[in-house]
C-alpha cells in the first residue's frame, strides 16, 4: 500500500471510533508511517463518490455572465 499523499509506506492498522448508540466502533484501515495519513473504507468510498471535476472556472465564468 502506497500513501497517496507522500508515497510513503502504509501499514494495515485498526482504529476505534466512537459511535453514538452502538458504542465503540472498530474498523480496519491503512496508516502512513511517514506522514500519518489514515485511509479507511469510509473515507475511500467518500472520495470516490465525491469525485469533483474541475468546475471552478466554469462557475466563475457563469457568475460573470450573470453579473
Ligand atoms: Zn504519507
């Protein structure tokens, strides 16, 4: 596993997160030993779902046309 941020070595690790009604929620993910970047299945899924195209320019252009 390669860190997407620093290209460092990532190790499989287990994390604990606190859920409101179910108590402690454990999940496994990846942690970069160099920069501390953490990847987990939820974060990975969100990043894939919220794949943003380059809309910055078109939005500015659109706003300019309206103004
Ligand atoms: Zn890293």
